C-alpha cells in the first residue's frame, strides 16, 4: 500500500465519501472515518494495537481533532 498525502480540505471531502483517512503519530497512527451522517469515528492505534476508546464525534470535534495533526494520508494500492 502506498501513502498518498492529502490536504486538510481534501480530508473532509474524502471522509464524506466513505474513505478512511489516516495520520501517523510518534508511536502509531490515527484513523478517521464517517460513521453516519454528521458523526465521525476516530480510532487511535499505538504500536499497531487499537486503543479501547473509539471516539464518535460531531463535525466540530472533527475539526478540533484535525487541528492536532497535519500530515493526513490515504492508502492506495
């Protein structure tokens, strides 16, 4: 899988289209996807293991989360 960088503006469009968007962190990665209309699911993986908390947030919380990260990408084959 190849990592294709995406801008923050593209992130919202891709999420609304059903694409899972990722961001690498120092010890893992974060995934963001649309769960249902207006609700977004944010999962945190540390060393490849999913943390037990799954955050389901509205659009405002999604924007707050996006401010914390800057190098979003999608995986392409």
